[in-house]
C-alpha cells in the first residue's frame, strides 16, 4: 500500500509517550508499505533527525511551526486564537505549505490510506478529499483539557483552559465522524468518543511496549528509592510532579528520612529545583536523558501521581514491562487492563499514596511479586508484536482505493472557516 502519514510531531527520537506510539506504528507500517511522512516541528532540533526517518520512509517533509521557546510568535498565535472557532492546538498545525505538499503527494502518488496521527490534523481532511482515512487519538483531548482546568489554582488559567476545552469538544464532535475509521488507545476512550461524537464503533488499538527493550534487569535495586519519568514541558507532568512534592513527599520523608527520589525528564520546574536545594540528599534531578531504563532499573518503586490527562500512560506501561511495582492514581491506570493490588497500586489521596509507597518499601517481596505480575500483563496485552497484528487487521479491512469511498465523503473537501 501507499500510505500518507500525517503527524503533529517528528517522533524521533522515541523518548516519551506520544513519540513512542507514533514512531513504532510508523516504522511498522513502513516495513511492507510505501509511507509518505508529513509532520511539524517546533524547533531546529527536530529537523536534524529527518535523515533517520528517510531511512525507512519513501519521503519525509517537516514543516516549522512556532514553539513555546519562540515566545513572541507563540504568544501572538495564541492571542489570535481567541477569535477562532478552532482550538489553539488545532490552529497552530494548519500550514499552507503543508497543505500544498499533501495535495502534491495525493496528485502524484496513488495513496491508498491517509493516516492522521491525532485529531488536531483534521483540517487537512479538506485537502484529502475521497481518499480513505484513519485517525488515531492518543487521548480524548477535550477531556484532557477539562481535567487540567480542574487542577488550576489561578482562575484566569482555568478560564482559558475551559475555553479551549469547549472549542476542542465542539471540534471533536464536528470532525471525528468524518474519518473512515477512528482509533482510540483504550476501551474507556472509545466509549467516550462513541457517546460524545455519536459514533457507531470506534476501534481500540492500545499503546504498546517494546518488551525486548523495556525488560526486567538483574541489576541491584537501590533500597528506599523512587523514580518519576516524564518531561515537565507537559502541563500534565508538571502538575503530577508538583502534587507529589507538595502533598506526598513530605509524608514519606517524615516516616523515611533516607528516601531518595529521582526525577527523570527535561525542563525541571522551579519548584522541583527548590525542593532539591532543601533536600539535596533525597532528590535527584537528571534533566533530559536519552535512555530512562537505568533509572527505572535501580528504583524500588515507580511513581506516577497523575491527576489530569487522558489516554493510557506509556511511562507506566514501560515501567510495568521492566517488572517494577507502580504506584499511581485512577487516572494513571485509566485504560490499562491492570488489576489493582495484584498488578499495580492505585490510590487517589496523598495520605494513601504515601502509605502505599511506604508499605511496598517495607515489604520488597510484595513489590517484586507485583512487578512480575505487571510484566506478565504487558507481555499478554501490550507487546508491540500483539499490537501490530491489530493494526494490520484494521488496515487490511479498509478499501485501498479512493473510488470505493462513499460519495458522502466529498463533504469533507469543503474548506473550513478558521
């Protein structure tokens, strides 16, 4: 098949959840198909990895968009969005040059399927026309925004997020039904899409794990040690880290003064650095690391105190694949087929979260058994080899010729008003 793969980001290197899913799916599809890859970049750093993608894709095009570091351009674009019906996270990915390149590929190549990696790229449906389409939703974006608004301390931030939530919810309801197939990463997300967007059937293809890469280690574990993994450019990760520092860490430290917590991920917050200054023997900040495995290997417990977001958390799947006991929240385990108390610990109050960690530290044999159960679960449901079979089945069921698509799809070709 000839596949046009549209992505919001260059997924290489596959060093966090979004990139991991996109990269492994892209690489798999390119093994037996011709893949034309179109994506966007917020920094020159992304551009240097283009050559790697070209090693297995038929063509690679990456278009620059304003990033958060370009504060003036980013702020101007965000301000202009106040007058748009589109969410900001959708509007920023619409690029005239990208639309032109997509038209060019469709004109010169016999594209069988257009893969939309994220609902944010739905405006390009107007360019795609009758070609069969698949859209992958890494999460329910509107729900993510609503939950993020719910944990804000400042009313003006809450107001802006609720405004974006309403725009995104309307956008999802408008656009999700226009794709030939819609894919969610969990049954929970699929049910929400079916209910909110009045869809008949949303396919479920879970996030996967490279179980040959993320696997248990015989290396010794550092006693009384915890690890968090996740870059703090993400507001969802920032909230989790600061919630842990303010509400959970003091309770653990009071009972276990020798506790050590490693925070692995880029852009550590000012609050995290402040805590490190106060507790230099207890808190380690690594910044960005290319390989998170050594930090997970040596930790007694993997912590994920997630209070907002949506979709399944790949960081948790990776830790479980490495045979680690994981302590998380109801939102953290959302969409994962894990049994609380057997495969993972799930708790939603700071007191219980701290108590659960202290219990596992005091009973390492229970943590070890939980880690083994977690590894078995990942091998059964989340190994990429299992996921690839589901992807191949779904793509095989789609018509690989634009002429087979219903004429009603032509409605998608009408330009949208920004």
